[in-house]
């Protein structure tokens, strides 16, 4: 078993889809090991997505991620990072496979309902970003 970080993004929380997305993730076999509701400020949203700094969509992405509450969660599964990427689908919902979270619930490439870590290394960093007590939680 391994861990990854998901974030239900402000578009999905704001439109009342968080519960359906959580049920979808549980139905896909993920176990929720930690979860909270957070409100990111500009510095936090900018730091979380620092890898994208300089890209044309960076400012829009930071503004979007601080536009409303988000729900970060630690998910556990076999090969959690790759499994979650498959479960959420492609970045752009127009290109996401049928039955994926983004195909079902995302509005657009920018407002795409959910974040998922892209490597074990980044999962560890991103879990630490939201769950500073993750060692105490046994994660
Ligand atoms: P990912 O979330 O599928 O890993 P990344 O390429 O890491 O996709 O991009 C991070 C986030 O930035 C995306 O989830 C999306 O919200 C936003 N984003 C990426 N590309 C674009 C774009 O071309 N236009 C608008 N927003 C984008
Ligand atoms: Mg990414």
C-alpha cells in the first residue's frame, strides 16, 4: 500500500460535488487516511503550484485555488499515485476517459475538480503541505 494526496478543488466544493467525488474515490478502492477543509491564501496556493510558476496559466491557477474552500485528503491504495491519476482522468475533462472523476465532474481544463500528486516524491511533499502532523498520524 502507498499514499497520495488529492485535493477536491474550489469548483467542485462550491458546486456541492465534494460528497459525490469522495464516494467515487472510496468506490474506486481508496481509503481516506486524513482529510480537512482548507482555505488557501495567495502565498500558499502559489507555493503549492510553484512548479508551474512562469506558465501562462499560473496566475489563473493560483487565483482559482484561493477562490474558495478546498478539501485536501490523504488516500491509500495499492500503487496509490498511479491509481489515483487513472481514477481522476486527464487534466482537460474533454480528454478524460469515460467514468473518470474529471469526465464526470470537471467544468474545464482549469476548473477541473480535483488535484492528484504525480509521483511518490511529490506525494510526500504535498501530504506535508497540508498535514504537518502526518508523522504523528502514522502516514
Ligand atoms: P494535473 O492537475 O492533471 O496534474 P498539471 O499539468 O499539473 O495537471 O496542471 C496543474 C493544474 O493547472 C491543472 O489541474 C489545471 O487546474 C491547471 N492547468 C493546467 N493546464 C492548464 C491550461 O492550459 N489552462 C488552464 N489551466 C490549466
Ligand atoms: Mg500536476
